[in-house]
């Protein structure tokens, strides 16, 4: 029977797991709020253990490798929510109407 450490590439589970949004955000180089949005909407591979978000470094790397290589089956990250809601500078709001 093979040793589990050799099957996993000599990486212990403790070295592979990220615990908490702060650790995950630092690893993927995103702000914590955006990371929380990505986690809640299942855009990155992670899960909760109790109330704590956890993710595998290996799975995150594989996920981002698939996205950046442009594979046809690769999931696409959503645009940043704040940017996607902005109007262009020359968009008029129109007259304000009051219902009084």
C-alpha cells in the first residue's frame, strides 16, 4: 500500500488547505470583499467547514490555470460587481419625477 504523502506529492493536508476568507483572498490576490462574493456565488472551488470558508491551494491553482489558458470548458469569473453597474459618463438620468 502506497504512503498517502507520496500519492499527494509530499504535500501535507495542512500545507494545502487555506482557512478563512483572509487567507484565500491573499492566496488569489483579490480583496476580501470580492473573494467573499466569489465564494458565496460558487465561482471558485471552496467550501465551508462549519462557518469557516476553506479551499485547497492545489484546486485553486488548477481552477485559475484553466481560466487563464482559455479552455472551452473553463468557468469564467464574473466582472467586478461595482464596475459592471456603472453608467457611462454621457448617460443621462432623465428628469426626476415625484409621486406626491
